[in-house]
C-alpha cells in the first residue's frame, strides 16, 4: 500500500473540533475540582439556633399597670406602672417544653393619691404630687409550655415564671407648690423604708412577639412597722424583638 502526502494533512475543521473537545475537558476538570473541595457535611448540619431550635435568644420590652387592692392610697393608671427592658435565652427541651432565663432592667413606680390621707413618712397634702420609684436589676426563670404545632417560629406559649431583683436606686419624690409661686420638688434618695429586694411569681401568655404578662409580688415593697403595702400585682404586655 502506498501512502501519499495528502493522507497526513489535517483539515482546519478538524483542528477546531479538537480545540473544542480539549477546552470542554478542562472545564469539566475544573468543575470536578471545585466539587471535591466543597465540604458537603457542613451543608447538611441541622441549625441549632432559631425561634424553634434548641437555643434562641432575643431582646424585649414591656409595660404594665399596677393592680390589686392597697391601703396605701395609690393612684392607679399611668401614674403607677412598671417598665421593663431585657433579654431572654430559651432552651428547648422537646417539642412542647422549654426553659427560659431573663436578665432585665425594671422601673416600678407607685403614685400616691393626693386626695387620700397618708401617714408619715409620706405627705398628706392634697396639693402634692408624690410617687415612689424602684430602679431594679432583675433575673427571671420560667418554664414554657408550647401550644399547638408550628414551624421554626416562636408560636403560642404559656410561661410559668418566678423573678427576683435588687433595687439599684429607690426614691420618694414629691412636688408641691412653693410659697413664692411655682413648684418645688422634694426627693428622698434611698430612704430606709423602701425595700431593696423585690421578687414574686407570674404568668405569661404569648403568641410570637406579643405577650400578655401578669406578675404578683411576694416580697414587701415597704419595710417598717405599720406601713401599708402598695399593690402587689402588675398586668401588662411584652413585645419581643426577634
């Protein structure tokens, strides 16, 4: 058999096909190399933090009104309130039960009714505006019962709670007319008759970021013989920041 020179000539079309195949091979090789460098295990790990995960933390704020009977002569409404700002850490135990721990600041205020008589150390003056204030650092522990089925959201829940706190600052402030006109303010800081440690129990019924909270103070807010207690209960709302 005789071979001529034309048998070894590579046509331009074949050259283009060979280049295309070679380029495609490099592309596949790069794709396989990136795939081998990917840690597939990290993509399949279940997340541990979130509203309905084993751990969840968030901030919240609350506002409530004092409630219940009192012989002290307290003016109810916006004059006697409790304001709270804090953070909460939740540990889910199973699908229906969780534990929560709170750390917060709370300001408790009792405004005295000027139309009712008061014994010392409080003023008995119909022209005076007087209130008691407690600036507290509080801790709270609660057991949470989750209500109903849900996804990765807080959902509906019921908390049974107990709290305790130390009053970093207390005051008895009064504002009354001055002899020369205008008003003058009298403030007694950290008086001995205002208790420093306050604590109690409560319930919280919530749905996602909104909750209705009721607390009952077991400790005395006033210390001293013959001093009547201010209202022990507060009822209000909490708004969570998720």
